[in-house]
C-alpha cells in the first residue's frame, strides 16, 4: 500500500516549453563551453550526443570532463538553476492544485526537487500550489537527487518501508532508477508515451496521477 507520494517539480508539476528549454539549454551550452574550454557550438553538439547516450545532462558533462582530464564543479546545474529565471514562463494551474489537495486527503505528499528553496517557492506560487499541501519539501540545498543521499533521507524521515513510498517524476535516471535502487516504487511521467522498464507505473499526464494514487 502506498502511504506517501513524493513529487518532482520541474517538468512534472509544470510542463516544459520551447522557451523554457531554450533558456536552460543556452545557459548549459555556455557553462559547458566555459568549463571545457571549447566553443559553444561544440558544447551543444557534445550535449546532444551525450544526452542520447546517457539520458542525463550531468552524466554527459562529467564523462566529457573525465575524458578531457578536467575538473568541473559538482553543482554546475545548481549554478544554472540560480542564474536562469523561468518563473515568468510558468502558468497558473488551479486544476492541479485542486487535484493535489484531493490526493492529500488520502495519501501523504512530499516534494523532492533539484531546484533551490527560493526558486521552488517561486515556482509553486506561480503555479498556484499551496506549499502547506506538502509535509516535507526537499530542495537542492538538502542534497541532489542524483547523489543517492536524498532518497535515503526521505525514507528515514518518513520512517516508512520503501515499498510504501511512490516517487513521481519525468527523468528516467534521477526520478526512476535512483529511487528504485532504494526500493521505492516509481511512477514515470512520460508525455510522449515512452515506457521505462524500471518504472512501476507510467502516466502520460500529471492528472492521471489521481486515479493511480487512489488505487494503490
């Protein structure tokens, strides 16, 4: 039985858009260009090829740095998140807030996000989601989802068997593979309908979560 649902924020509680992707990617290309000492256009090509291989920007960057024997900051994406403001591009979604409130009457709700605390608060406010709906909100300052520590801390703080926890997110590695390694059940948000063999459940739209959550 699922007792607590953990939610990703970015591209899960709000969808990405061409403009959001452009702002983030432009900053990513510039960062990679700077740290690797290459032209931006070369950085762009490396990122696109690496993402197709690893399905992870951070993995792509770390592998490229390793191949070039270069040391780069571990929290490069934290730098980008702080520098790139996309809050103005996020739309209010009262229907989502209403759905989460209904789910919270039956299940515990937490948030585990790679965004910083300040940015998380701004994004939730822009969507129109009351932060009080979540018992716990884990942000980038609490640890990265990809460093394996954050999900362990979630299990510890909730004092639940991992089988009683469900994590929902859109990234195959950090939102499915990582929590799955802790025994946490996972729900992959796949807007294009692509499946992931390690996910316990797959939804195409965040609003499909309500029926799934209440059936578990």
